[in-house]
């Protein structure tokens, strides 16, 4: 394996990063920081839409855009979560020095992305009104919400393929190029939002068009890079197909993550439906909080992605102690950063909510939710961090079960019960800290007592 690894370094020293050698903490920080910045710019896609729409088109348009987040996540999360299995397989075989399987995994996950994007386009465009009706969307908001959704889902292929390309690069330890591409596309998105809405005075649908164009631009940049010849990651368009054995392996690692994401998305749709029943001000407040909450989640995501790649590569190389060190470091770093952001959000919630909508009712409800959940971000971070460790070790079934039972069944049961007997929106907000606390206890027990470092061997 040593001579194979040496050849990989000679071929790809400037493009991929072998995380099985060198200082593990420096490697993970070097991976996580560009990923963190990438997440910041990716969040700007949605935040720029919400900010500009709220400023120029009013509260109804803002509610239409911000309330779409939960449904978009539900429809896209399964495919994106399943694609994570491709990243795990690529990292594992790259860590073990198996170029042939790395290539098969890349071309299989590209085929999966193309098929997923086509399916999402058909479902999203055809069933948008039905989905929004299920979510009890306010009739005043419905026309603009339908417009935004349908144009957004016309770009499903670009959205899925970007996430696939980013997963491929991240699996090989390259987190910088996705950052460069996201910076470009995020700036393009903001420019187009201002041009379409503030300049041309087009409707809310134009914000979705701006997002689709920007995502397509980022995919084009990714593909230009991945089509370069002579590298371990090279994509050959003629080889894009489903390799049955590799697809089964990718599904084994990724399907539980896809189900986990869908479960979270489904629970959030139920929550959104309950919020919608309180009217458009509650919708705008909840949606605005979700945008800000997305930024608080960024350090969790960045260190989790670093953790999954690091652990997969090192377990592929059978460096178990090194994988354990990496897991501890990423969990601690993500928890501390998330809590620091939570404290900041708690203190400055009125100002942050007010950036999107100056309506007093929107600010009041948004601040109420922010100050209910923000100080518990460390629990959210811990749960997701241990889930990332499990995925990196090929044990994605564990977080799927926890999320299904706690973040879906228990959360929905709690919300339906308290809304039936109490009917106060504040109790919906408390569903999040409650379920984060329970899942964190379960994850802590599993992390300390299970033999997760031998996940690949047991799966084989």
C-alpha cells in the first residue's frame, strides 16, 4: 500500500490531500476552515434571496421565500444524503490506495446525481401546489410561494450535481476548490437578485431564477476541474454509469443518511405546517430565524465534513488510533464554535431578525424562538458530530435510527400533543432543545461504548 500511496502523491500533490499522514489536527483545520467559508457562501444563496425579497417585495414575498426552506430540504435531502455514501466510499478507497475503486465510485455517484436531479425536477414542478396546501400555507402567500418553488425546482439538476461534485472533492481532501466556486456563484447570485428585483422590478420568482443560474455556474466550474485528465478523480463522461457493486456499497453507506435527512426534513415540514397555522407573521418570523439558524449550523457542518473524510480515509488505511484522535478533536471544535455562535445570536437576536423584516410582530416572534433555542446549540452540534463519525466509519444506520425515533417520531408527537392541549407557539420552539438533549445522551453512550472504528470490517 505504501508504494501506491506514494504514486498517488506524485500524481495529485496539488489537487487532493491524503489525510492518513501528517499532523491530524492541522489537516482537519486545513480542511474545515475552507469548508466553513464554503458553507457561509452557500448560505448566502438563500439569505440573499430572503434579505433582498424582504426589502423590496414585502412581508408576503418574504414569507413565500423563507417558508420554502423546509419543503426544499425535505425533497432534496434524501438524494443529497444518499450521495454522502459516495463520499465515504471514495475516501475509504483513496485511504487504502485503490485507484480503480475510487474511479468506479466517482462515476457511479455522478450517474446517481444525474438521475436524482431529473426526478427532483419532475416532482418539484408537478406537485408544488399540493405540497404547499399540505403545509397549510397562508392563502395570501400561496401564489408567490408557488411561483418561487416551481422556478427553484427547474434547477434541481444543477443543485444536486453541485453537491455531488463537492462531495467528490471533499472525499479526496480538497475543500478549497469548492470554496472558490461558491464564492463566485454566491456573488453572482446576489448581483442577479439585485438586478432582477431591485433593477427590473420582477416578482419573487426571479429570486429563484437567480439561484438556479448561480448554481448552474458553480456546476460548470466543478466539471471543468473534474474533467481534467490524468488524475485519480478524473471524470470521463463515457464512463458515467451505475456500477452495480459500487452502487450497492454507496447505498449501504448513504441510504441511511438519506433517510436520516428525509426524517429531519419531514419533521421540519410538520413544524412548518404548525407554524403556518399562526399566520403570515409567524411564517416570516420562523423562516427568518431558519436563515440565521443556518449560519449557526455552519461550524457543525464544516467540522463534520472534515471528520467524515478524515475518519473514512484513516479507517481505510487501518489507522484506528489516528481516527479516534480526529473524532475527538472535531467533536470538541464543533461544539465550542456552535455554542459561541449561539450566545452571540441570543444577545443580538432583535438586530439580526430586523435585518430581514422590520415588522414588529415578525421581530417579536423571531426573537422569541431565537432565545428559546440558541443556548442549546452545543447539543445540536454534539448530535450531528457523532453522527458524522458514524458515517465516516460506515455505520450510517445508527444516526438514522436515532434521528427517526427522536427527531421525527418524538418531536412530532410532542408538537401535536402540546398544540392540541395548549395551542401556544412557544411550545413548538421548545421541541428542538428537548429532542437535541435526548439524542445527545444516546449518542454519547454509543460513542463511548461501541466499536465504531471497525465499522468497515464488520460491514464487509
